[in-house]
C-alpha cells in the first residue's frame, strides 16, 4: 500500500512539474521569490494577465479602476471546457437565484470567489493570490485538477490597490537592506493615514452593503454577474496573533441558514486538518462575528453564499520580518503560507461539498421567494418623502438587487410598525407609495436592512448593532405583517420641467432634498449669489418652507444676461425645480430682500488632517465635499496648522482626534471671527476652554453626577467582578453603534431639512445642554430606537445635546457629538453638514 502511494505521488509530481514548466511561477516572473519583497500592484496585474495569456485554464477580466487610476481585475480559473461555457454557467446560476430571467440549460457548478488585500497594509494577501493562481493553473497541489473540472474559481488579488501601493511604496522607502525584525524600526511604523484604507481613507471592508466607494461598487457589480456559492475574504490582524478561520464568533444574524452554519463548521474542520499537518497555531469562534451587513463575510451570507473571513497574524507593522514577544520571527513568507493553506482548504472543502452547495444555494433563494421568514411581509415607504431621498434609497436597493415597486391596495388602511414613531402605527396606502416585499429573491437581505431592531444573540459585537435604512435616510416608512401586492409598472423618477419667463426678477427654490443644496453650492462656484429664508413664505401663490432659497437678479447684476441660462442648465442637470419670480414681494411671510432672507457667502473650507485627526472621518468629509457636493476643500496637516494663516478660511472642520498642541490656535481662530465645526471627541477642545458655555455646562453636570454617586463601601459585593467579564462591564458604559432619535429645533438654520425628529448613529459619550447658546438637536429618551446601548450609558444619555452652537469671541463654534455622515451611508446627515458650513 505504501509503495502504491509513493508511486501515485511520484507520478502526480512528475505530471505537475511537466505542466508547470510551461508557465512561469511568480518568482520566475517577478525576479524574486514571494515573501522576500512586497510586490507593486501593477506587477501583480501583469502576472495575472500573463497567466491568462499562457494558460487555457484562466481568463483575466478587468472590472474597473480605483480613484487613483489603478486597475481592478480578477482571474477566472477553471478547466478549458468550463471556461468555454462560462457564460452559460453564469446565467444558469443567476436564473436559479430568481434574479435573472431565462431558460435553465440543466447544469450548475459551484462558483468560489477568493478576495485578497481589501485592506492595503494587510499585504500578505496579494502575494498569496499570485501563489494560489499559479498553483491552480500548474496543477501543483493535490486535487487541483479535479477542482478546476468541477468548479469555477474567481481570484481577486487586490481589492484596494491604492492602499496597497501606498503601503508598498512607504515600506520600500524605509526598509533596511537586511529586513530588520525590530518593531521600533522605521520600516514597521508608517505615517498618517494608515494605508489600510483607500484614497478617501474609507475602510472598504465596511462598505459592502453601502457601496459608497468606487472600488466596492465596481467589484459588487461583477460579483452580482456571478453570484458565487462561496466567498472567502483574506485579512490580517495583530502581529502577536496566530490565525483565525471559521466558524465565526457569535452573534450570528438570525437570517443565516442552518446550512450556512454547518458549512462554517465543515470549513473549520477542513482548515484545521491542513494547519494541524503543518503544526500551525490557529483559533476559531472568537472576535469576528457574523452580524453586521457591512463586511466581506456577512454581505455574501445575506446574498446566499457561504461567506468567510480569514485573519492571518501580521498586518502592516510586520513588514518582511517581525520579532514577536515569544522571540519567534514572523516573516512575510510565513504569512503567505497561512493564507495559502486557508485558500487550499476553502477550495478543497467546497469541492468536497459541491453538490450540496448548489442544492442549498438554490433553496436559499427559492425559500426567499415562496416562504420568507421575515416577520414583516411588506415595507411601505411613503411616496410623500422627499424625492431625492427616495432616489438615493432606490439607488442603494438596486445595487443590492433588492426589488421595489409601487404599492397596491391603494386606499386601504393597515396597522404596522411606524419607524419614525418607533412603535405601532397606522398607514393608509396612497398612490405613489413604494413597496419592498419580502416575497422576492433577496428576502433575507430585505429583513437585514429593514428590520426595526436587529436581534443579536450576544451584545458583544465586532461592529454596529443597528442600521435600519428608514433611519439612515430619515424616511417615513412602515413595516407590515400583511402581504401587499405590487402594482405593475416600473417606479419612475420624477421628471422636472421648469417654466421660464423673460428676465425674471429672480427664482425661488423649495428646499426639498440634497440635490437643492448641491445646486446652490455649484451656483456659488459660478459666482451666483443666493439667499435663504429664515421663515416660511408664500410668493406666486406657492408656499415655501424655512431654508428655501431665493436667487435674485439684483444680487447678481455682474452676471448680466448669463444668469438665466446658467441657473436653468444647472437646475436641469441636478433635477431641481425652480420657479421664476416676477416680484420680490411675498403674499405671506418675509419679502425676498428681508433681513430674514440673508445673502449667503461662498465659504472657503478647511479640514484639519494629519496624525492628530481621525483619518476615516477626515476621509468622509473629503469625500462629502468632492464627490457629493463637487465643492473644493483644503486638507491642512495638523503639523502645519500653527504656521497656516487660518484667516483665509471661513469654516474650519475638526474631526475626532487629539489636539492638545492646537487648542490655542483653534480657539483663537474662533475668537477672531472664524466658524469652527467640531465633531465627536474634538468637542473636548472647547469643553476644556473656560470661557465657553460648554465648559460651564460640563462642569455643572460633572458636579451633579458626583453628588448623585452612591458612596462606595469596601465590602460592597458589586466590586466582585469576574476577570472574564471585563469586556461586558465596559460594554455597559457604551453604545455599540445604536440609533437614537434626535429632537430638532427646526427654526434654527443648522436644523433646516432634518425634520422635527432626526436619527443619528450614536457611539460617543454624551454632552449636557448648553446654558447659553443654541441646543439645536437633543436626545430626550434613555433607550435607542434600534441597537444596543449599555444600561449605564442609557442613564447618561437622556436629556443631552447632539447638535449645539455658541458664540466664542467674534466667531461661532458648532458642536456635533457624533458622526452625522457615518461611513457616508447615513445620507440624512448630509443636510446637517451642509447647513453648518454654508448657512
């Protein structure tokens, strides 16, 4: 028997060697062995293209470019016969999901997607991708040829090329001739921003559902053309950790099926077998849960695949070699070996369970359509919501292949969950209301995104605990247990037809969506001046709400005869309704030239960046101005602030961070007449400034809390806390990304457009009301409307400020206690950001 096995493996190795001699290995192609140098992204792309040109078992497909112009692409690997029928298999797969129509030709084979390097500095990923690709096309791993005969494998070598090349360039610039494992050496410590993120400093592994970034949206567009049965996402974690593979930690979202649970267990056992054989250390069922839909394991799970996260110890700090506390040296080669073993285990276990993967995948979608598990069978979104907000929601639903339609049963009244009221309510379905039905292929994902309060089996979650879309978009919506039938016909976006008259006195613009704010900002860039109304008014028999805009010819005489065409063309492009005026005299309310309709100035805007700030929040603001508003913004490095003439800027935005060296500079800027917008922990700059109302409010509240504290006794049994419960004790004092209702002063210009009640993702500690100044948005309840907040946190949050402002010297300071534009998917927060900069 032993002799037969030796003969078998000998024949296998001879065959593999003969085959691989015709194709260059990564080392032969690059000119150095993998693990001895970090590869530039373009060279990995060259290698993937080379393999596709050299092998009949690989096809390269470009699917987009990054913000910095780097190519995004995958290799599709399978047998020559399978690749010749790739489009047939792809379409068959989509037909079985119900997401595509057509005739099923009778054959489906598993599609396995391997994604590497979504975080730029988790740099073993792309190196591993090249090794995995070569191994498959050369047949140099036992079983590889059979895998290709029965599966389609898609390899994305680098999901974040901009971050990856930032890391590689920095490392090569600072590395020693001989790799230095000393963690204090410069090659292990890169600057700001951490190259984990993309160009706009977004964490792409928290963008899967929201698809705000171009890398994500282009990747998922390709993903949706295949809808794989398995998706593995390869990451790295701290350098002192070993290796994580599935099963994932709790909590698991309740929509995850029994089979998806089982396959996680099977995959864990498959990985363990290969890791045990190599005497490699690992762990499972810790840290990386399967609850929030933002990630590269949960998003595929909610889309019918089996999604996995793999985490190799190492990450950017490790470089080519890193001395661990154990005195072992962690090398890039070892990290590549870890991810390579996990890649092989993923393919092996998927191959061994290929038939059931197909059966259960098809059942997932069939059950979604025919017997959805979601308690609420219909989501009704009122057509009376602001049209641009609805269009933003439709855009997100379409990207996630979630179907929506006009609601049937017009005129009927139903009881259901009222999102904005956070409780039971009634809704009468009206013409134009939108239906998102649970009876559709993406039913489980509908539940994930629309359930009012996601149920977690454990409050210790890796990320957010709430994200319901009606709160993120601030939409009037209802969840019904009744099945509402859809109306035939496609939901149409509103057509804007603007009337024109010769040489009007001006134009009135109703503030009814973010596109209006973008319109006004772009007019400012074209040197056209606008006014906004502090009070409601009626002109030309049309009513306008607070915050609406007036553009008069008298304010723009410098534009001469160009004014009307510029306004008309821009309004058409941005789908903004404008009403020409024959007079500035209002029938009700204030006239166009009133002091209650102040003339707006085109602001010059700066954001403090650099190591004192939080890069992801700086990136959000950068993205907001450039990509949402098309408006210029200056990023000033924190090390340069003291030497910068800040009087050149009207508004200074400061994100969460640590600014002890800049406090006096920022306070002085405000006192001299600047407007400072402070986000999250940056508020501490003025909370510690004794001249502010905020300082006095914090001082008063601190004294009140201290007086109310129960005096601790030495024999108090509550002091007996278990060491193993430390995380849970800390959790009682925090909000794990929960959603709170914010009451808004709608008469304050900074609150315009938010509505009387708005919602925010709450993560930070609360601040008290201002004794002097403006309390614009505030929380009046203990409990969140959705998600988890610890009991101690709930005691502190009631009757606290979320948005406030006060005068400091000649200037103004605006406080926003939490990120209003969270990860760029909290779309309702754009109005607030615009208001505090432009009004």
